[in-house]
C-alpha cells in the first residue's frame, strides 16, 4: 500500500509537470503559425516570380500587378 501511494504521488507530480496550460498552448500555436506563415509567403513569392516575368514580357502590366498583390 505504501508503494502504491508513492507511485501515485510520483505519477501525479510528473503529469502535472508535463501538462501545458491553455496559455502555453496558445503561445506555442502562435509561434508555430507565424513561422509557417513566413515560409508560405516565401514559397508563394518564389512561385509567383516567373509568372510576373511572363506577364511583363507579354505586355500585361495590369496582370503582373495583380499577381504581385
């Protein structure tokens, strides 16, 4: 019985240490979302650049401006 109590106390203290609060979860989510957004913007800029060049070469400046926005 004594060992069962010690094990239960250890388990309770260990799980309480690892548990994230809602504020910690939200902060982590915002941090990861910001990183993902930066990567997404970089990817979109790289993918759009050849399309903008093609529009400018074709003389479609309005279309190139639309792609840049």
